[in-house]
């Protein structure tokens, strides 16, 4: 993450309000054009932001002013969340050793022989129950 990313996002920060903090839709879209590339550190958030900008444009085209303001506030909120997220990440953790993430723990368990047996047993039980339910439903002898 570039060190000035947080500073750049803070420059663009607004607060939610009952009316749009932008003078017009061009000003909003100019702001959004500056924010969008700065959110590339989180592609999911960047996609949500882009969708909200499109929804804001649609609300304006259909002259639904309240929805337009709600969408603008949502976009502002996404930027504010990104700033908070970056502030949290930049704070160093005091714990000495980070714990393994759940995905790593599952992977480690799966690679052990007992994990493979457990998964195989679970699949066999699910298959047996599926056959039992299907036969019961169709009225076939068990």
C-alpha cells in the first residue's frame, strides 16, 4: 500500500448528510472518478463503490432525488469505511506470534491421514442418507 494512499483518501472524505454535499451531479462524478482508483487495494469494495456510482446516476436519470441522495451517502460511507479499514491495518498488532488463519488450519487438518478418513466417512454418511431419503420418498423398499 502506498504510504500516501490514506492521506489521499482523507482529502476526498465527506460526511453523510440529509442533502448532497456536492453542488451537482458532475461534481459528484468528478469526486467518484478520483476515489475509484484509490480503492484498488480492495477490489470488492471498489466494485461496490462503482456499482453505487452507477445507481446514483440511474436515480438522477429517473429523477428520484431521495434515492440519489441515499446512494451518494452510501458511496461516502464506503470511502469512510475504506479509510477506517486502512487506519486499522496501519496500527501494529501487539501480539508476538499471529495465529494460523482458519483456512490454514483446515488445510493442515485435511492433509493429515485422519482428516482424509474423516472427510471420506462424512461423504459416505451423506451418500447413505441421500439414498435412504430418496428411496423413502419414492416408496421403494429399503
